[in-house]
């Protein structure tokens, strides 16, 4: 439950490119092994790539798809997600952004890792809303803000007539899985690959889903 003193001081706003200094590290902390794998880089290098990428428009990790929660004007958390149609368009823009901000010698490995990840994760239907991540700064956790953001995501998904919200989470993120399960999400598929397991040490990927409309 969200603490009452916080509730009266909360605001939700669209992220801007200038948020990258604090928002990108928080987004990275949600799943550092996954971002390091996708960017084919060390943790420090991958965080730097994400920080640069966040400031670019239109793609999957962009500020344009991010909402920021603030307490008395201070950013304390974020959520990033999109309906299926926007996700497909945004995913298609990632390679172009990576080509701008990563060395050319890195691109072949990035493409191999992205292709491997795409084989692991499940596609989403045209009526799904995809949640890339929810993050709260450490000093503001355990006060109901994550649950508050999930409620906002649910409202956004319903506003565009989505029937379910889905997300991907690594096997080793047991705490995150329990959080989403408490909020009505269930694992519907679990997959991995030898390459993904070797390079991330994260086991694999769970797809979690919460239906907003009872499936037929």
C-alpha cells in the first residue's frame, strides 16, 4: 500500500532526454546482465551505452516511452512500456541507434546477441501492452511506489484497449518475480539458450502476463 503522506506529493510526468543522467542507471539496474548481453559490453560500458541511447527518440529504450514519478518535484522512479504496435516500431529503431553510439567492431556481436535474445523471448500479440521495466530509487523502495506505477501502467494499457500486460524477467530475479506475482502477474513461458546462460549467468527468461480482460 502506498503511504498516505507520499500520495499527496506524487506527480507523474513524461521523461525528457535530460533525465538520462539518473534514469538510465536506474533502468540499467533493473536487469544489468540483460543489458550487458544485448550491448555486448561490460557492465560499466553497457550502462554508458544505455545512458546515451536513452536520450535518443523513438526506440525501445528511449525517454519518449518513459514516465517518471516524482515526490515534491524530485524524481524517485520510472516505468517504460508501450502497446504492441509501438513496441514493434521502437524495436526496429534500436539497431540504428546502436550504430550511432557503439564502435563498428561491436555491431556483429550485438546483432548475434540480440538475435539470440529474440529467439528466447516470446512475441506479444497485437492486443498486448509490453512493460520493459519499473524502477524505484533505493531510498524510496518498500513504500508502495512500485505498485503505484504498475497501477498507472494498467490504466495506460486499458486506455489504448490492450487486453493484457506482459514483461520479461530473468530466472535469477526471484525478488522481482515475487513482486509481479503479488500484483497479479503469472509466468506463462520460460526459455533460455546455452549462449544466453553462458554470457549472462541469469539462467533464462520468464514471460509474465497479467490479463486485463479474461481470455476467451
